[in-house]
């Protein structure tokens, strides 16, 4: 039986006996104590958020939960930033550096297929359709972890050097069409204007790693992401007489196929990887009607600005010329406005904080994941100030991550050991940076 599809009774049993992650002898005592005292709270928060997921810019319940928690700690949260974002500043009792810690709050339009007592039954409207909503990427875990980190750091306030900005961010997966959102919009609304951190930290749970492990690398980590939309326009006619019209279905099919040569034949992928994916094809409504148009949407992933521009130019060229070869035309947005830059870990910061991550999980459990073609809008924060973004394993120990349901899958399953590891790692990194090497 795959652990990600645990029967409800077994899931409850495992959760009730969830162990703490292995304790490194080098972990700060305050990190060990915080992990011990906060574990049950973090699990409870995560399960509550998981059961009540919300899409980007609609995270009203989650934001209210976060704000109430921050107020209960004696902080003064700001709400409504970039629609539903929440921030708060903790001032330590001693002078020191400033850091920002970020967690994303939004869920995905995915119908959950994991048998858990707190599985999501939520639905919402997305692109005009009623869809299931699920924390299929683990943002529920990110929020719960940062809530725990906030509580732990507030408890240390008197002896804490420096200041901490907690950022609970909406719409990492993208804002609804026609709306601004996410990290870029939080920055546009001044999240770093009054509090300019010396460094920003973020984490992400990942099915590509077993629980108890962390992945991080200096320099480029995650790809730039560009969404595109191409509408192939023909002329509608009866399906039995295609010569009386212009068939956008055939033109769109040819376009999708030919566009693959942009990567396979026109891009030097020995330099850096490139991905071009069509995610949706929509057109027509009846078996014997050739429609007027077909809509194509997709994503491009790159790690280099020049390669990115070349792929965008090539796709525009392919779209226009392939359509013309069929007598069709195109309207293209390549790219659509919402695109993410490459997520880059500041090399000096990554080198400085790697020992802290190793202390959180033990020697040999911090890995280099290589280049990841997924994208993250944490990249916007990391363009403003030195940033460090790392991954926390979410697949149960003993299960090959290659066989685990990936993030964004309706079967994505989070081993809750990831909550403990994430809490320890973020606390260790924060304290080591703030104390600047003090014991």
C-alpha cells in the first residue's frame, strides 16, 4: 500500500505517534525545546489549514487565522497587503541584523484524492469552472511552520538580537486573471519599504525528498517561469465540409508539435535546461462543427535571460508561421504578464547557512538538488535582498521519492515529520544568522 494513500484509521494512528526528527548534537538547545513544545500545535494548525484551503488572493480564512495568532503573541500584524497578505515585525531585546521569513498561503485548483480525516472537500471557481481545492503543494505546512517559528522567536524576544519580519504571502501560484498578487505585489505595496531586511529566508516541502532531509544549493536553484497564451483563429464550418472554412484545430495541433522543436532543435540545452509545455488546449463544442478558434496556454522554464528571450521569440515565430501555413491567424501573449524570474540563492548566504541546515537534520542529510525546473515567486524577494530558499523532504522514510505523488498531484501526501524538520531548520537558520556566530 502506498503511504500517500493511507486508510483513515492508519493515518490517524501514524499521526498520533509521529516522532520528532533526529536531534543533532549541534542544534541550539532553544531549537530543540521549541520543537518539542510546539510540535502538536504546528500539526494542528497544518491540518486545519489543509482542511480549509483557499485559492490565491482568496485566503481570507487563512489570513485571519494567522493574524489572530500573531496578535495572541503580542505582535501587531498588518493585513490586506496584496489583497490577503499578513506581515508582522518582532523586535528583539538586543541590537542586531534584520531578517525576513516568508511562507506562502494559497492552495491549488485540485480535487484531493488522499484518504485523510482532514482531507479537503472545498470547491471554488477557477477560470469559470467549479473545481476542487487542495493544498497539493504543501503551503499549509509552510504557514503552520512559520506560525510555530513566530511563537518560538517571540518567547526568546528579550535575548533576541535584531528584528524579524514575518511574511505570510498570498497567491504564490498566481493571482486570478486580471488581478495582481504574490510576492511581486507585496513588494510593490511596500513590504520592504519600512523594513529592509539584511536577508530573507524561505522553505518548501517537497515530495522529491524523504522526510528528514533538506536540499539546497548556491546560485540558481529554480527556473524562471513564463506563462503564455496563443489563440489560433480560423473560420467555422460544418465538419463534413472542412474546405469551406479554416480549421484552427489542425493548425493548433501542428503548432503544438512544431513548438517542441524550439527546445529539441533550436536551444543548446547542454548549457542549461529549458522546458516548453502546453498545459491546456480548448476549442470547439460539437463533433461535427469545426470551430472558429482554439485556445492554447502553457509555460516556459529557463535559467538564463538570453536563452529565455530566444525561446520567447522562437515561440512567437512558430505560432505565426505555422498558423499562416494553414490559412489561420494567431493572437498571442508570449509571455503573459505574470512571470517569475530565476530563484537564486545568494552564494555567500548559502555557504554561511549550510552548517545551520546540517545541524537541523544531521550530517549527510543536506543534499544538492541540482537545477529545478519548477518556479517560485520567492525569487522576487531574493532579487531585492540576499535570499536563501531550501527544500524539506515530505515523502515518508523508506518510500522511493520517485514513486511518490509529486507536488501539485491530487495524491500529494505530506509526512508530518516535515513540519518538525521545517520548524527546526528555519529556527536554526534564523537564530544563527541573528546571533552572527554567537553560541
